[in-house]
């Protein structure tokens, strides 16, 4: 179990903020993609913060302490791999899952993302159900308002 999330005796999700609402940081330089991901996450019951580059991502993570980070790898100022390394350099953030989200589908990029500390890798454009499966894996115990038809 991740140190930043816990379950009550009824096995309900508790975020870092002590609520049943997970806090997700979306790190994406494309305004449109950032908006769409944020909207989808809010519809699934998440509280969403955003950052448009790697430096802003590190600053936001340190101030917000999210339960989950969706990290684009191709970012301005500081790329997603370097931002993930900086985040992983803070021991208090060790348990926060980071999911790489990228349009690059090469073995080297995928391996690099996992090596620096991403727990999962999503390819853009996201396939139906991919985000939902990643959320379930990253935040077990939270009852997302998911579209079950997306998994079929």
C-alpha cells in the first residue's frame, strides 16, 4: 500500500487530504490534451491540478503532494524524464505513482520512463479504457465514476 493513501475500516479510499477524492496532477504542454485529461479525471471524481512544463510539475508536486501524476515525457524547459527523476529525489514522494503519457512508442523511451520511476506508460492518443485501467492500477480502492463499457 502506498504511504500517501490508506483505507478505512470500510476499505474506502482516503487521499493525502483525508478525503475520498484523489488528487491528480496532469503534466502536459498541449493545452487541448491537458484540458481533455483534466475534464475526464474530474468526471471520474478526481481533484485535478495541472502543469505545462517539467519545472512547473516539480514545483506543483512539492506544494500539492498529489496522489497520482500523469506525466507527459516531451515537455518544454525540463522534460518528463528529468522531472520524474527530480520528483523521485524527494523521499516523501516515493509512494506517489507516476504514469508516463507520451506519443512516442519506442522500447528505449518506455524503458527510460520505467527506469526513472514511472510505474506505467500510456500511449497518446489514449485508447478507450486505457486511462481507466491505469487509474484503477495506480489508486486501488477508489471507486472511480468509470464508464464500464470502455473496458470491453
